[in-house]
C-alpha cells in the first residue's frame, strides 16, 4: 500500500507540469499520463522497465548538467557559482549540516545519519521496486554492480538537484519572482472581486523586491571586498526584508482562500517550473520537461511492475492457485499490473493535497520502511522466532528470499 501511494505521487508530478504549461485540466492530464505508463508497463513487463530506465538515466544526468550551466549563465555577469552560493548562504539557504539536537527540526545531521541509514537500508535491501532490478541482472556480478551504481549514482544526482535549487534561489534575488508561483490561482484572483486588494499587495511586493535587490548588490560588493561588517549588515537586513515579503505572500494566500476555499496554497512544486518556463529557451524547456517525465515514468513503471510481481507470488500463487502454469502466472501478473496501475492513478488524482511532493514521498516511506526492515531482519537472523510465527517456515523463507533478491 505504501509503494502504491508513493507511485501515485510520481504520476502526479509530470501531470502537474503539463497542466500548468499547456493550461489543461489537471485531472485529465493525470489520467492520460497515468494510463500511458500503465499500458506500456502492462504490455512490456520487466523488459520494458529495464530498457526505458537505461535511456532515462543518461538523459536525466545530461539535462541536469545543462540546467545547472544555464542557471549560472542567467545570473548577472559578475555572479559566478562561488559567489551565488555565498549569497544563498548568507540568506540561510545552504545550511546543509545542522549539528543541533532540536526535536522540532526534521533536517539535522543526526536525523540524516540515523533515519537515513535505516530508510536506505530498507529501501535498497527489501523494496521490490529496487530488488527487481537486481533480479533481472544476467549474472550475480551484474546484479551487484547494479546495486552499487543504483546507490552511488543517487548521491551526485540528488546533490545536483539541490544545487540547482539553490542557484534558482539566487536567480530570484536579481529577478523579481511572483508573489505566488501557482499562476492558475493568481489568475483566478485577478478576475475576482479581490483583484484590487491583490494589486496593492503586488505593488508592495515590487517595492520590497527592489529594496532587496539593492541589498543583494551591496552584499555582492561586500563579499568581493571581504568586508565582514557590511556582509553582516546585509545579511541581517535581508532576513528582515524576506520576512516582510513573506507577510505579503501570507496576505495573498488569505485572499486566494477567500476567493477559492478549495485552492492549494502550497506553491513549492511550482517554483522551478515557473523559473524554467519563463527563463529557459523553448527547446530546453521541452528537454527539461522530458527529464521530469522520464524520471517519473521510470519510478512509476518499476514500482507498478514490482507491485504486480509480489502480488502474483505472495497472494495468487500462495492462496488462489498454487499449481498455476507459467502462462497463468504471466496473465495474472499483467492483470495485477493493471489493477495496481489504476490504484496509483486514483492516488495521483488526490496528490495535490500533500504539499511538497519530495517531502511527502520521504515521510510516507518513513512510516513503513522501519517495520518492513524489522520483519526481514527477524526472518533472516532469528530462526526460532520464525518457526513459531510461520506455519510453513520453508515456504515463507523462500518468499522472503525471492523478495529480497537473495
């Protein structure tokens, strides 16, 4: 169920992008994209997943490189990578290592080391969406290489994604961002009785941005001269101005809610999309949209495929038809692929209520992965407990071994 819900979120992400760019109904876009992935996964199975992911990975890395270089190019001429990171840092956006023991802070070094360790151990060791990739290797050596590369490649890829996010933040220090990045809701507000109030907020937002831009320019000069006094002054003033701009945004959100009580007031998922559509050349916009599609489709296809395979082995072959032929197994695996595909599409239709999609997936995984890892550890290392729990220890061990790739 956890994997099915997470997969629904990965279907929603590209649907949101297409809906925003082409101004198409979000529900219709979600249904079309979800149906496409479900159909090719149902028809092609594991082979379709493997072949598409090989191509997807190369395109993703290439496009991330292009995106990063273009963001730096779009910054002012005297702002390079190092200076852009310093400006973001003085604004509090590069606090990667937090050594505090604050229980109210989800992102400290200790939560990363402890929570991340068990989360990734469970994800790469027990999650069938990952294990299925190792099982399809032509040899043990190839499967081991797949495991190592799958884990290691995620580190530079995630780092690149977060780095680009920081650079986009710096870009918006020199280019005025919208008050609210979801322009669909903004347009509704402009056509509502609250249009005059919104216009006043927009003017105030412009004035505050101009003040902030002047401060950022001063910060850049202070950084060049290593003037610590002016650096600290600019840093404090920037925090105050950002707080005032946040108040303007909060007032805008209040108007949006008054105009449309059902409106989604979290615009995190629209920030990079807004930047790409307004700043990038049209050809590169298409390329980056393709990257998001590919990343989403790869995760969705492997997840649906793994859900179908575990359902076939653990439910159909165990409780429904123990003596099924290979032909029956194939038929039912395709049926289960279709069923799980429909389930994930339904979840995608409601994913807009979850806020930041990246955080939503990780939070959802954290609710289940600890328990899953505990079950596998008991099954592998505590034989006596296993014999008492399962009426058929041998068959249960076989199922766990198949699921974990051992």
